[in-house]
C-alpha cells in the first residue's frame, strides 16, 4: 500500500475494492468530516483511485482497466455536478462505484 497526503493507494484488487466501498460512503465530496484527514477531497480520492488502477492494470487486463478508467472519469463528473447530492448525479456516480465493486468482487471470487 502506497501513500500520499495521508491517503492510501491500493496496490491490489482486494485493497482497490475496499477503496471503492469507502468512496460510496464519502461521495459526493469525499471530504473527511472527522477532521483526521484534512487533505481528503475529491482530487485526492480520484488520484488514489486512478493510481491504484494503474498499479493493478496487469491484474485487471487492458480491457477492464480501460473500462474502469472511463468509469472513473464519468463518476467524477457526476459527483462534481452534484456536490449537494440533490440532482441525481451523485446516485449515478455511486451506481458506477457499485458496478466496479461487483466486477472486482467476482474477480476476487475467481469468477
């Protein structure tokens, strides 16, 4: 597990799946409300996600890697469009997170 700004960058599919779960809970702004991680925000979160995807690229395969990178860009756009969680864009972003989570969970189970 790598770190920057106190935020971990997952180095395997299992850790990446954990990050996806945490992102669901912290969306749409990804700001840490506890005060323990003041640098936590949407930029740091998506940097961690994308760097993690780069690290597990070989494990995912090129097609799935490209699909997840595109989904990352889409979900970030949804979250940025709805920081107050009022227009439905946040839910669209969360649905993309759920889709990635489901695919990763299947992978972890050997499917």
